[in-house]
């Protein structure tokens, strides 16, 4: 698209953040789980397409085209002195050969084999879900035992340990601080990412709305407001928190998977706490906690506002006579912060405050009872 603010890359980012904001709203807004480690769940989706995806794609390529794979491996060895890979799988995960393997061999192969490409997409989506569930189980173990403040600190520490220490410092997992090229799909991966992230955001919203207006949604609010009272009335607090964390983790992981289809190359630093944890928190606070439409509106207002400030950064700097490039670079964040404070001062509960769950009308219950008696 030619209009800068509605570029494909911007829309993919917007849809990804909408999904992450909705998933965070299910945890923090509806259930009272302060997940300050959201970025690790987004990262596992990217890791599924990078650290794991390229290995699986290379293995399939070797099985289907063994001679071509061997020729590619010999060609790569001649280009990377001292290479000791025994298969194309090793080359695909090496930062020196990764870009060549993915762009020159794997992507052309899968684009020309639609059936194998579809199989790989499904397989990596399953891997993304499995990784998200695994990390969600780890997070839920803490969520069942700690109160809000301690839980927030622990989840943030856990996410930082995984993203910034384990993955960023280890080249064997995801390319370390250099990153790996992700395996992307179709001849137009940006369009694939746009459709996938858009569909995911739409499905996430419909699911979250359905969940919020169900008995489970009312139980989530009860746990948030008073978990002791909820347990007295027979609600299993542990099961409710576990389910919410697992669902939210899967949504965030899938958002990361489709986001990396557009970015293609990234490191774990790309999924840092500021961008993928603190910004979604700002979005749901701005839009309205425990309101799914509020999470969507918060993400839209925040990202469009941020883009506008970035776009007009130089004229604003000149108008304010700011000579320092450092101060000028910080202007978008400064104005976004001021904008959020003004909005919350006027609307303390956000743009769209929490609304009560939809329940069956009393007249319908009465008619049902009368029909059964008749």
C-alpha cells in the first residue's frame, strides 16, 4: 500500500499487538494475573519459525531432494571456511550460512512444493502452540502459588532470563545476538503474514468476547475480585488461572509466529520487555481493562498515535527549537506518555470501561421454567 500509515508492515504490527493486548487483557484485566513476562510468549512463536523452523525445513529438504541438498551443503562449505556441518540442518542453524540456506535453497524449494509448504506451516503452528503451552505451564506454576506483586516480579524475571540471557547469549538455539532468518511461506510472505495476523486478531477478539460473557468469564472476574470468596463458592482457583494462562500464552505465541513472517530476521532482543510487555500493558490500560473492545481500541490509538508522533518528529523538534538529537529522538515516547496521562485523567477507567457480562434475561429463564413445568 502507498499510504504510509496503513502499510502492510504497520498493519501486521497492529494486528499482532491487538492479539497480544487481548491475551494480556484475559490474564490481567479479567483474571487479575499481572503477567509482566509477556514478551517471552511472543518470542516462542518467532523461535518456532527461526530456531526450530529452519531445522525442520532443512531436514525435509534433505529427505525429498538428497542430491540437491548435498550439493548445497558442499557449496556452503566452500563459502564458509572451517565449516564442520554434517548436514544441511546444521548449516541452516549457523549464523554464517543461515541467510543463504533459507533464501537460496529452502524458500524456493517450499514455494515450488505447495503440499510440503502447507504441511510445514501446520507443523510449525503445532510447534508454536506446544512451546507456548510449555512456557505457560511454567508460568502457571508460579501463578498458583504467588500473590500479585511477587508474581509480577517473578514472571518478569523468568522472561528476562529466557529471552535476554538464554536465547540472546546462545547461538546454537536462535543465532544469539545475530539472530537467524526465519522460514517464511508463499511467494509473498508479507501478504501471508498480513492475512494470518489479521485472521488471528479477529478470532482472538471473538473468542475473548465469547469467553468474557460465559460462566467461565464470570468466574475469572470473581477470582480477580476476591479469590477467597470465589473458592468458598466452589470455584477451583488453580484450574481457572491455569486455563487462562495457557490460552493467553497460545494467542501470544501465534502472534509472534505471524509477526516474524514479515520481519524474517530478528534476535531475541527484538522481543524485549519494553515493546512486547510494557506497551501491551499501556494499550489495555488506555483502552480499558477487562474490556476486549477496549484492548483493540487501545492498541489502535496507541500505535497510530505513536506513528504520527514519529512521522512528525522533525517538524515538532524544529517548532520547539530542540537542537539535541537525543531529545528529539525521545519526543515520540514523551508525547505518547503525556497523551496517555491526559486520557486517563479524563477517563480513569480507560476509553472503554469494563462492562458487565451478558447473562440470560430473567424473562427467558422464567419462560423456560414454565415450559418445563407444562
